[in-house]
């Protein structure tokens, strides 16, 4: 996907940026050749052998000095300067610094990693890109699956109604069941969440439609965690909802919080105790909102963000 166009303007600078900055840390062949030229020209310049001095004088090898070399910072700046392909680089500045961590922790195959990075850079040959930018003869910019919306990377990974946009409840199930010592299948990937799991200290409702006296529109959160009252500690209710949007992470968190306020108030009124809403939002291409770690801390249990990030990335790569 990165080789759609050999034109230097469309070069994918991401490839040469370090992984911790969201790039692929590949070696640039141009850079390597340039470095060799520089080394050779310096060697000739300082040579005392008469024959080599002559070569130096003829200026056969002269392309510049080491100071002119491009380094990672240059590649990063060139990447960020790209109007379309650089959007991800700009996003990385406002999201959690661990948003690119999957490249070091998920151990994906190189082609899968390349696919996700190309999607982050919007460098996939979608109908929209072909029709408007590359002009490769696509007669429409519309999506091949739904035929209704423009086929952009964002549409494919987070908007198309014809492509599975799953929720990742199963993966949370393992963390919750382990840490509250609830029964679960021996092998987590075989474990389908029950509607209700319970022991003496907690009760968890999975994807459960609540029956309430008053009309509350949003009453089916992904997870409802009830930590039962014990001694002087009152009952604690946590409404957890999970979302994997394209790039509007903060808006999605806000949306989830306001969506479940009526349910939170109704549960406090009828069930007693304290209730709160915890949104868990992970971008389909791995971006993590800065607020996520704080929200996860509110859950009193440890949820492995890297495992969730990998699950989301793998789902996205299968959609792509
Ligand atoms: Zn579509």
C-alpha cells in the first residue's frame, strides 16, 4: 500500500520514524547510500596517498557532509507536514503516549503491522483516495461494501454499517472474572460471558437490559459492576461502556458519560449506594485517550491496556 506511487512527494516518512514515535523504524536505503558517500568523500579528503589525493581533487566523490544527513527528527517533521498522511502524527501529540506501544508489545507479523500503519497514515488505496487524490480511474468514491458512504480509511475501520464493529466484552470478561474470583472457562477464548455472574462480594451483568420503573433510554450498558455493601462500606455500582471509534476519542468518552447519566441516577435512587459511569474508549487503530488510565484506575481492578489494544488492532486488521 505504501508503494502506490513512486513519486517522492508520496514517500511514507512513517517508515523511518522510530517505533516509540509511531513509525516503523525501517532503514532508509537512500540514507544508507548517502552515509556511505559522505564517509567515502571524507576519507578521500583526508587521505595522504598521492593517488587518492588525485581522486579527491577530481571531485568524483562529493555529495555533502554528515551534517546534511537526514535523521529521525527530519523524517518525523516531514511526516507531520503531510496534510493527509500526517494526520496520525498530529493525533499522536494529543493522545496517550502508549498509543503506539502495540508495535513493541503486540508482536504482530510485519505485514499486519505494515497494514495498520498504512491505515493510520491513510495510505490505503480506498475508493475515496483513488477517486479524488490518486486519480486512478475509480468511477465512484463510495464504499464497496455498503455502497452508501465515501470509502475512506475512517469509514472502513469505524463507520461502515456492513462491516462488523464488535464490542470487546469477551476480553474484559477474563480480567473481571480473575480479579473478583468469579468462575470462568478454563480457556478464556472459549468463555462466553453469561448475562449475570455473581459471588458474595460482586455481581456483574454483561450486556444486560435492565428493567426499571422509570423510562430510561440507555439501560443496556456493556458491563454493570455491582460491588456489594460490606460492613460500613455502601454498595458501589459502576456502569461500564466500551467503544472503539475512529479518531474522536474524547468526544466518545463524553458521549458515553452523558448517555448513561439517567441510568446512573435511576440506579442510585432505586438500588441505593453510589453509582458512576466509566467509559472505556480505544481507537480502532490503537489510539488511547489520555484519560483512559484514570478511568481504568476507578475500576479497582487491573485491566491490561496492552492486551486490549492488541485485541482492537487485530480486529481492525481482519476488517481491513
Ligand atoms: Zn461502507
